C-alpha cells in the first residue's frame, strides 16, 4: 500500500518515544504504545517521524513525516490520527513503526526534573572526584529510579546501580555533562 507520507531526513535531535500499535476504528486512527508512563512528549508535538519496525516489513523506507491532526488519551490508551490517512487499512499499514519526536519539542521541565534521555551519557563522579562511569540507562523500580552506570574494570564492561534519589545524587550538571553523587567505587 502506498502511504501519502512525506519522505524526510530524521532530525538530529529525534528521540524515539513509542511505536504504532493497532488500528483504532475505521477512520484511520491508530493506537500509540508510548515508552513513557507520562507521554507528554508524544502530545507536545504536532510533527512525528516514523521509521520502519526493527523487524518485519514496512510500507516505506527511510523516515516519514506524520502531521498530527489529533492525539489524545482514550480510556488509558493513546490514540492518534494524522493527515493523509483516513481509513483503517492505512492505519494498519503503520503497525509496529517507531515514532520519533524532536527533543526540542518536549515540554520544559521544572527545576530538578529531567528527561531520562538527557541523563544517558552523562559522567558520574563521586564527592571525592572519582569517576564512576557513564549513565548507560535508567531503571524504574517500585521504589525509585535507578541510574545504570557503565564502567570498565580491566577489559570487562561492568555496571553500577545508583539510586537516583536526593540522598545519593548531589547535583546534575547537564551543561557540564556530569552527575555528582555520594557513592563509592567499591559499592
């Protein structure tokens, strides 16, 4: 099926925020499977970029631009409709496609709030000035968010798990690209 979607370059600040689920209804709407429990980034932009699923087939190659007519929460499920897709078959053709949004379009954060994507790659340094590694990922546990800090130990890659809470995190310096923590290298 030929989709009426504009072929574009994926912007350099594009962040993957979810993927297209199944079709929703018969008028071209589809479900969005957001990667965040608070999908404000999905709602904040009227331009989404699609890439084909990592596995399987897609009706296009390269990045495609979606101009959002409407995206909303419907009983705990995000549903969206876009310009150019007005029937169920068009929505079905997008199943599994990955959705990207420009980082510049994310809503502003409050002081001491951070998007996870902005923390990944930051150096982690303790109070004594010892480099503990770089943030590789974050985990959400029932109790708190945890920094997954990767580092080299000899020739082997290792990980430290540091709770991302005020008692262990002294400061996050996004400009200086580091996080200062009260944590020891032998923890």
